[in-house]
C-alpha cells in the first residue's frame, strides 16, 4: 500500500541540520502519524513521502523554504518593556502570542536590554535546511471522518 492522498502513514524520523546535529527524533517514542495531503507535516517532507510503502527507509533533504520557512527579518522586533504589562518577570525564552501583519503568531523573547525587549516570530527552525532519516512503519487508508477533518484520529492522532 503506497502513500498517496487520503492515506495515513506512520513513520520514524531523525531530523538533522546541515551541521549533522540531531534536532529531533521519534526513536524511542511512538512513530509520528499523519494524513497525507492534509498538510500535517512540512511540505518538503510530505512531497517526498509520496509513493513509499511500509518498511521503506530513505533520506529526505528539505530546503528551508519547503520546511519551516525562510528566516524573515521583519518578524524580529524590538518592543518596549511596557508592552508586556501584567508580566512580572521577563526572561529570554518566554513565549507570547503577538498580533502582527502576518496574523497572530507565537513569538519568543530573544534578548532583553534595559527597557528594550527583542522578540522573534520566526519558527525556531526557520532558515534551516532539514535532513530527515525516514522509516515508514505503516500505511493505511484514512477514514472518511479523518479526510473531512484533515487530520488523523486515534493512536498518534486527535482524540475528540
Ligand atoms: Zn478530527
């Protein structure tokens, strides 16, 4: 059974960057489960999953633009500390929801300099080329409900 539109695939992955550093891995956990065609995983990886069957092992190289996006300088902004009214203690690494020209996006504080607070709305992996070591564990047909919802139900998916 091949991975095509409206199929649900389970797979193990190890994600490394250009430097060969491991950024994330499903090894030692349950495999990741996704609905093919549902945009549940980054587009560059989804495209390279197509046609594979259970048991396949392969490497998928994904450019930043097809992964978590290019790094957008405009998503880095310096805002005054008073913009965080109601937050007692500001720390680097804290996350907030921010209203921007790109909609509501999560931002993280990357620097605090006196009254100036730098926030970054880029995904932590924006601008990174991604290298996935993939092992397909299982492929099955999606249920009608899963296709309508655009995501997987049950083990590894949504419970609602
Ligand atoms: Zn659902």
